C-alpha cells in the first residue's frame, strides 16, 4: 500500500531518512538584513516536523555575500557568527521531533543577482549577462573559483557545527554552479571549461572539511 511506502525509512549512503516525505527548499524570508536566521524560522520547521515531514531542507542559504540573491530576508551561512543562530533553530526543531533529518541548502547565485543586494560586483562563469537581471558580470578568475570552493566548504562546516545532518548543494536554476555546467554561460578557456570539474572539486572540499561520512 502507498502508506507503507511513504512512511517506510529510506536508507541512503551515510544517512537514513525516517520516511519518504521530504520538504524541498523554498524561499522563506525569515533572515535578518545580514542573513542571520530569525528565531521564527524554527516555528516553521517545527510545524513541518511535527506534522510528519521526515526530512526538511532549508531555503536557499548563501555561502558568501557575493552569492546572495536579491530577495530580502534570505538566510546565509557565510560567517561563523551565524552558526549559533542556526544551532538554536536546529535544536528547537529536533527537541520537538527527535527523528527529523535536517539538511541545509547551500548556494551561490552567480550572475542572477543585483549589485545593490550583494554590495559587490556580480560574478559568473563568464561575462554573459542574464537577460532578466541585466547586470554587468565579471568572470570569476582562477583565484575566484578557488574562493567559491572554499566558501562552500566553510558553509558546510558551519552547517555541521550547527547540528544539521547534511547539506544540499544547489547546482540548478541558473545559479553559479549551473552557470559552469551550462555551455550557454560557460565559455571559458581554462580548466573550468568543464563545469563538472568544479562540482567535483567542491564536493571533495566539503568532504575534507566535514568528513567523508557527512552527507
């Protein structure tokens, strides 16, 4: 029966989800101006967890200031100073629903943002502008790519320290990693021409920072 499948645990590599109900990442808008999550976010996750959702994936969390989206209230995991706020949220949710699995979604918007939102230049895989945002885009240098890899790894470490059970790396929807994967936006001539190399390097950096068994 369908109910038997829905509420059966799902064992994956290094993690077991309590059931098949997964709350995918959505925009929440519960971040302070600097991206620190507000305490009210715990109430949202607690309602989901106590209602039977086995796994909760947070909304988009920017891994650096330059990777922030244009939406107000977006949360981030770009600084150690935010770890305690996330820790408080995770502990409140797990106290209410001990079996819930919590994953943080990590992302960098790349060219899909505005200078007024990030306070920095807009970076991408190449200089090709986004037809929606229309901002001037600076191609990431080799040093810039290395910085992005480090930023993802550091954000994952903070998520682990805050009590998250794993992280989800956003590599779709036209954000930075997707810009490297797509030949439309990746017109580079260096080693990062193959966008999968960046994704692999990033995953390895996260594993090195958080341990091989951290999902």
